[in-house]
């Protein structure tokens, strides 16, 4: 099979698929300019320009600022996501002009001959033309966990991935015609978030919008009725309506998400779905796959312990490794010591490795049939080498059994091991959906398995040698695990490897109760509550199948945990997909990287603390700024209702609102939304923000109205009355800023102090006073406003503390 020629490929349709992480620059502009907020504020802006003074129209500049900041931040996030997405894309192996080439996915064309091996993700649909034990996992499309054997003529679909064997298929549908692209077309479009945080913000906006309409009408009517000057009436009504709108809240939320993406991108961490930023903050259980996470990718061949001197163990081991056309980490480690097959060892039949079998083998004709796999899958408990293999595994070494068998076909079709007390479909049986987990991510060449401790795999087997492989512990693993312990994140080590081997690694890394590893073959299959109880009580699990990994995630979630799952192998795909946050290693299989929300492109386990920390920063800071914005909304609603019902003039003009909002919300919120923080995420975002904003807003409104009423008897002008009200408004909302900004680190003190200094300057400098129509002078009224504000500040502090929302 020669594949397409270069000339044919140049004329064929390419596999062009819109990136999930991107939308066009035009779409970004439209999304940030044509918003409900901009429409409402734009109309109010026009009214002020027509009927009022230009100084009162400064609030309209928020349209320009919001739009520009939103466009710039989202464009930065888009560039980061697109750049990292290109790095993350696994190349596709195709054959053209008789040569095998590795191409980016978008250079695959209709009619290409695509080559497959274990762990390869199918990006286009096609028809199989060659199969060497090829098994395809279609679980992400069909929900069925059992891999499907594919023969020439069978159809394969994009979105599935190869788990065993090798083969080739001809691309029959590419680009947007491919099955997975059509299936996920809606999900593939760019979206900022679908999360508790953004849903809460959207609900705030929805309810406030419905309140603005009737309250705004009432306010407008009262202002027109109580003012002989139509322009003054419109100005007062606009001041109340504009203040009710939390125009910066959505912007700050979007900025925080986008900046989080960019910051993590600088650490080679690709956030494939922006809602994952929030998920990072809520994680309280982290499930780790030992291999590829705690241990570095790749292994080294350590020892070959020959048990039968009359058998050619080294030659057979070299021949088995050479027979693997798509060598994984285990086969590569053997090939590094034995780079080629010995003379006369030509395989006539091969059985590729799969997670279900946990062994691979080949028939070398007169040299016999040989298999390499997990000792407790291939051997009886009383066979030579079984106990010795268990002893070696307890040291943390990865142990394989090299065996000779009389009939490879019988072995491949045998019933498989049966764990004690389990039927053939029990947790350790190879016929169980998903099969045992491969311990090296993409499937080791006969890695340790989850077979039972009793019973051979269905044919006569003779153990010839034990092979040990050294796994490389990541140098940053210990420090990273200590970080999670300090942050209250519980770590669960979940591996398909031998429990003793997993325990040895966990103990060496200081994981609590690491010495007490649970054999997953003994876990209940049909009692989720019991399984959840065992998972809560233990930290290390061995012999875990892919199906069990998925069950583990569901069981932990049933206990109210927010679960993150790391993995790098095809056996981790389903668990990654079901977890609240799937984290894949950049060197992992294409399938895992495709379903994970976060990909650590540099494979550094030490990046995870930054990942979790960034999520917590975003969530905690958005809660802070939400308290500021919604306090403004609630005091505006109360003031509008009071002035409408009592028939009073509104206590301040739009320019006053612009000044106070800029100093107590706009500028501080920008810094607070992007500030570092170590606060843990807490559930109940919406009610907690409301418990803060409602009493704070009502108290601020009461202070402003009382100050306005007192000033009315002490001054003779509307501007003088409003100036006293503005002083009260600034002081009360400034105190809300102080409460929100806690803990008051040095830079936060500078921030809130500078806002107070700027307001004092606005009162003191004549040009600024004139610009913002400030008329201090009624000493009694101004001092009364200060005194009322002090009482209001104490009231706000007590109210939010009683509500349990005040951060220490």
C-alpha cells in the first residue's frame, strides 16, 4: 500500500476543523460590543447628551472601556489557546508516495492512508484496509467500554482511539464531515464558561434587568413630576438607572478567566475549556495514576532473572520486543538493551498488548511461542517465579514474566484469570469491560495487570524468566504532594500496577497510609456506597481496571467531592472524561489529551499546584468584586424606590456616580480581580454574595438618603445637598471596599488609601470640583454626612459578620 501521491494529496480536501479554543476576531468584537449592557447604557448616554450636560455623560465611556478591555483580553486568551493547541496536537502518521510521514491533523486529506498504533486517536472517518490485531475503543462515541476488533472493510469513526494492535485505514470523511465533528459541533464552538460562577453572575444580571424596568419607570416619573427642569429630571432618572446596572461585573469575570488562561499558558499548561479555571479551585480530591504522573515517562530495563537455564530467555525477550511494530515504553526499554531480534527469530503470529489481556506474545515457529506479561495474570500462585515476582514488586520495581507456551492461539482465546470470589466478568477478569489498566499510560508490553492471583490464562505456560524495569520517580513529586496536603486536597493513587509496587512508590513519597495498598480486585462491584466508603478510608489502590477508575470517580463524586483525575494512557480516558476536572500529561496518548480539560504540555507534575492556585485565585477574586458591584446595584435600587415613592429628587447626578464608582469599584475591582490569593474555594457563591451585598447596599442607601435629607435643611442648592449625599456614598462604599479587600496586605492598604486620597483631592481641587459638580460648604451638612457614614460603616461590618460572609 503506497498511499496517495503528493500530487493527489495536493488536490484532495484537507481536514480543516475549527478549533474549540477559538472564535474569529470579528466574533470577539461582536460579542464584546453588541451586548445588552452597552445597548442600555448607550441609550441613556444619548439622553444625557441631548437633554443634560456633557459632564454627566462620562459614564458612557464605560462602553468603550468595557469593549476594548474585553476584546484585548479575549484576543490574548485566544492567541494563547491557539498557540498551545497547536503544540498539543499529536501528529497523524500517513503514508504517501510509499513513505510514512507524520503530519499535523489539518494536513491530512481525503483518501489518505492513515496508520494506527496503540493510543492513536482517530481524527477522521475511514475504512480499515489492514489490521494486525487492531482494537478500537469507541466508548467516547457509543458509551460501550469494550474495545472492538476491526478487520479490513470495517468502518472506523473519528473520536475513537486504538487500544491494541496496529493497522491502517483510508480516510473517507474529513473536516466538518467527520462523525465526531458533526456530533460535537455545538460543543466545539468557543464559550467563555458554563459554571456555577458564571451562571450565578448571569442570574444576577437577569433578575436585575427585570427590576430595572419598573423601578426605572417609577424613578423617571417621580423626577419629571418634581422638577420644573426637564433636563434635570432626565439627569436624575439616568443617574439612578445607570447605577443599578452592574456593567463591570461580567467584564471582570471574563477578564479573570482570560488572564487565568494566559498565566497558565506561560507555564505550558493548556486549558482546553475555560470553565476548567473554576473547576481548578473547587478540587478537593486528586486521583493520580502512578505511571506518568508520580513516575516519569519511560522506563529502564533493570534485570533479567533467568529461571530456566535451558531456555533462550534473552533471545526470546529481544525477539518479542522487535515484533512490536509500535513499541510503547516497556518495549522501548527492552529494545534499548536488545536493539534487534536475533537471527532465526521470525514471528509467524503475534498477539498485541491490550489493557484487557495485560500481556503480549508471538509465535516464532520452531523457536516456540512466547509471551510477556504480568506474573499474576500468566502464572498460578504455586508456579515457579510467582512468589519471587511478588517480592520484587514490593520494592517498587515493575515486574514482568517471560513465559513459553505451547499454543499462543489457545492462550489468546482462553477464559482469562479469575480473581478469588469473582466470575469471569469480575473486576480482575480480562473479559470485564475495559480490562485491567495499563501501567505505562499507553500500554506496556505486558505490564502488570489486574488478573487474579489464581489460575493460568487458559493454556499451558512455563515461566522462563522474570524481567524487572526501573521506573523513574519524578524529582518534583514529593514537594508537589506536600503542597496538596497543606491545601487540604486529598490524594488518591489509582494504578493498574501491582498493589505492592504502588505501595512502595507511595510510601517513598510520603503519601499518608501509602503502606496500606488496596487490591482493587477485592472491591465490591455492585455496592457504590460501600465502594465510596472504602475510597474515603484509603489512599492507595492497585490492580485498578479502566472501568473501576470510572467507578472510583463516580463514587467519590457521590460523597460530594470535586474530583480531579490525572492520566496519560488510553486506559485513563473514561475516568478523565467523567471527572470534574481531567488533567492529561503532554506526553500522554492523543486520546487522553483530547478529553482532558487541562493538558500539562511539559509533563511537569509540579505545574499542578500552580493550576489549582490559579483556579482558586480566579474564584475567590470574582467573589470579591461581585460583592462590590452588587452592593452598588442594591443601594441604587433602594435609592430609586425611595425617591420614586417619596417623590424626591435623586440624591446625586450621573457624574457623581461616575466619580464614586470609579474610586470604590472600577479601579479597585480591576486590581482585586487579578490579585494573588491562597483562599480555598467554598460552595454557595450566589447566596454568600447576596448575604454580603444586600445588607451593605441597603445600609449605604439609608446613609445617603439621611445625609441628603439633613443637607436639604442646611443648604440652599440641589448641588449642595447632593454633595453631602456623595460624601456619604463614597465613605460607605469605600468602607465596603475595605471589607472586601481584606486581608489588608501592604498593597491593598495602598490601593484603598489611594482611592480615599483621590476623593479628597476631588473635593479640594477647584477644577475637579467644577467638573464633578461638587459644592462642599455646608459644614454642618458635610460633617453630618461623615458622622452618618461612620455609623453606617459599623452597621455594615456587624451585618456582614452576622451573615458569615466577612473574610478575615
